[in-house]
C-alpha cells in the first residue's frame, strides 16, 4: 500500500518537474534580490558610522560618530552609546523580507510568468 502511494507521488512529481524547477528558480532569484535589497543599505550605513572609518573620524572627538546626512557638506556627530541593537532589530528584517517576497511573487504572478497549463 505504501509503495503504491510513493510510486504515485513520484509519478506526479516527475510530471510536474519543469514547474517545480521553475518555481525553485524564481524562489532563489527573489531571495537573492531580497538579500541584496535589505543588506546593502545596512552595510553602507554601518561602514560609514564605524569608528575606524575616515568618515566618522571627521568629528574630532572620541566617543562620537558622524552620521551620514542627505547634504554632503553637513556634519552631525552623535554619541556612540546612541547606536546599538534594539529588540525590534530582530523582528523588522524578517517581516520586511516576507513582505518583499510576497509582493514579488504577486508581481511575477500578475505579469504572467507563473502561468502553466493545468492539463499537464
């Protein structure tokens, strides 16, 4: 009995192999895009405010960090103790990633890249 169920399941999966491969490919692409989109601003900000960067050494005082501003000539220095991890830092990135992946999947479905023939 179990062997027939496994054989049937394997047969159904082999019929849908191209669709599964297609779905896996899009999943990998969307995951990579989310990783790049969410981590690149964070890496840029952390490298700019680290105490070893030449950008933050422009403050001139020990224990302060220069914060990047929109206008290049402006200079804002804040105490180091204001920069630290909070509890919300553990929640926001996964929620952001889930929203982006869900939105991307809906866009892919909306433009017709996800359609396949049900008869196969």
